[in-house]
């Protein structure tokens, strides 16, 4: 049976919503057990130490990691504090936290320099002095290859008198960690370097694990203004507020939703009931069955769409055959994908990633991409390109100039590349006679041009992106339909409308009615 694009999207949407609802079944028994179990809450406070954080020189990622990790271990983080590299400030905060929380975790201020004063601050908090711990001194001497008691490295062995040395295991290898974690009573002193902290917390998670509590979370993504759903949220809070935490977080950067709702609880049953309550009362069609990580499932979803009976599915299947033909002729190191942040090449990158992930599931190397940077690019476009490179793990080669100059530069910089995938469509200028695979013209650098999207339309591109919830440049949601430079591109007048209160607004690009108007805003 042939499915129209609208039916295909609706089918996929219903399937994802069903998965969310099915996950809510069977919780009554667990709910009763949950009500009977009144486990005391295990709490933690985190103290981030460092002038560089307070001055904005360094972005703190340690507290984010620790909060997420501790919650997975059944520990509730109740406060995060940032203090300077001052003994008094550290001591005051540690003393306050130690009396209020089961665990106190500090981050930073451990090292050989004058501003590494965390151990001194912790010692003062408990009325102690520091001393050269003999076991630590041996480890430090072994690590640095010298055991001079007066050496700056020995500052790492000066710890509070009542310190305890805790030993853990590497979470990846299972081998014992060679360096201990220092703790004083309920205070655990972690390094400030993120890689070391993360490895340490993974290796010492047994010190904090609370087997009696397991926190659970549900997320609901809503394509509606927060003010419009506030009455529903208020009602949900009144009904479930004592059993769970309901959070509402607007997002102005998402292409697919405007508000993310989170439901948190120690028990599954109230979460399931509250989620069902929200799904029934939020505006019809507003709940988005978002695929949070479309890149991770690109092979699954792209090929599932290609195997569908929809018109778009047939286009995807044909494009995949072209990509697969190119991958059969060239190795991954010989192929790169042209990517300038536009909608067409965004669809191409996802399609290419899906094909590669299916053909090379154990691939470790990054995919190659070519970015031909124009004069005066939109800042939003530049940011999107950076985000996309991280999302798809692209190794991008940036060159300036027109396409011929770019390919010449690419040939000089990366002579091993022999084929370039392009997001060209037949409606693009000078593209009507192109073939899916063809060598560059005489006088150009020699490359195989691969054009999987030649026969796609403007509407096909948008249907593909939005069906699979692929992130795209936010400018397309602000009235732009074809992106060039800031000097030659403006919002498409065909998307302009006026609100009932007389304010000028623009619809998103995927709502453009006439495809021939796609480039009407380009000079």
C-alpha cells in the first residue's frame, strides 16, 4: 500500500508516542512497593574551587559531571558552590557543607603551586593542621621520580591530619587505581582537571552508591509556548507535586520543540501516571516524539525510511544506492562530503553518516568534510557548522574562495581525497544536466562528483530533515529559505505575516508554499 508523506510522518509519530506510553504500563505493583518504602534521602554538596571559574577564564564542567554521576548512584545533590582559591573561604564552605550533607565533594585546588590550597582549607574547616603523609609522599616521589621533601611536588602529600586514603579501580580496565582519593570525615577531595576527576569518580563510585534509591526521569517535549501550557503544568504540580519534581525549561534553539518538561522521582509509578496526565491534557499535536540523538540511530532510521512505501522513502533509497556505489569505488579516506551548513548538505551529511554506519559499524576514523567558507557568513551558520562537526565527528577542511579554488586547495592539502559528495539539486543554478556520479569538467581539479540528492525537491529535503528530527541551522526557523552570506541573503518575504497585534513575524522555511520561491530572498 502506498503511503503519502503525511501518513508516513503520522505513522512514525504515533509509533514513537506509543513507545512512550507503553513504557508507562505495569507500574502499579512497583508503585505500591514504592509507597511502602520510605528510604531516607542521601544528600551531597559540591564545592568547586578556583579563581579561574569565578573570573570566567575556565568553564566548569566538573559539577555537571558530578551531579549526573551522583544522581545515577542514588545520591541527591542539594547544592553546588563555587569559591575562590582562599583558605578561609574554602574552610567556611567545607565546614558548612559537612554539617548539612551526607557527602561533600570538592573539585580543584590540588597541586604544587601557591594557589593550590584546598587541603589547607579542609584542614582548617575541622580545626586540623596538614602534615606530610608518608604513604602519599612515597607515591608522589615515585610519580615524579624524585623524593626531595623540600620539592614543590611534595605539596601534594601535605594533607589534613585525619585524612583517609581511599583506593579504587579503573572503570574501564578494572585495574586498581595507583593514586588514592583523600577524604576527611565526609569530605572527599577530587582533582580539578576534568579528565582526572571523571576517572576518579568512576573509580570511587562505590564510596557513594546508595542501593536503596534509584532516581528515574521522564522527558516530554512540547511544541508550544510555555505560557500556553502553564495551566496544565500548575494542575499537574498540584496533583503530583508531593510524589515527584516537575520542571519546565524553554528552549529557543531547538528546531522541534519550545519547552522540555522533566519528571523526576524515586519511583516509576507516579512518573508514569504524571506523564499520562500530561499527554492527555497538553494541546493536541503539541507533544513531540523527539528522537534525542538522531545521529546515533542514523543507519536504523535512514534505512527504515528507505524501505517504506512512501514517495520520500523511494527518494531516500535511490540516494542511498548512489552513496553505496561511491563507497564501493572509494575508501572512506578517499571520500569527503561538502558541507556549508545549508539544509541540503545537512540532509546529505546525515544520509552519508547512515550509509557509512551501516557499511562500517566498527569504524573509528572521522568522516572527511569540506567547508568552502564565504565572505561574511552568518554567525549562526558558523556555530551550526561547529556543532554539526562535533555531532557527526567530522574532520572538516576549511578553504576560502569559489568552488574551483576550494577544490584546488583541497587537492593540495589532501591529495588522497578522490571523490566529493555534493548536496546539489537539479533546481540549483547550472545543475540541470548533472548526473549522479561524474568527473569534474576539463580544467578543474580532478574529482568524482557524487550527487545523491539531484532529484530531490525543496519539500523532500524538509520532509527528510523533520521526519528524522535532524538538527538544522536555526536561521531556517526565522524566515530564511536559502542561505548565502549576510551581504546577499535576507528573509523570504513569502514567509512574512502580521500577528493580530500588528507585529511582523516570519514562518519557518519548511512552511514555504511555493518551491519556486526558495531563492527569492537571495541577491
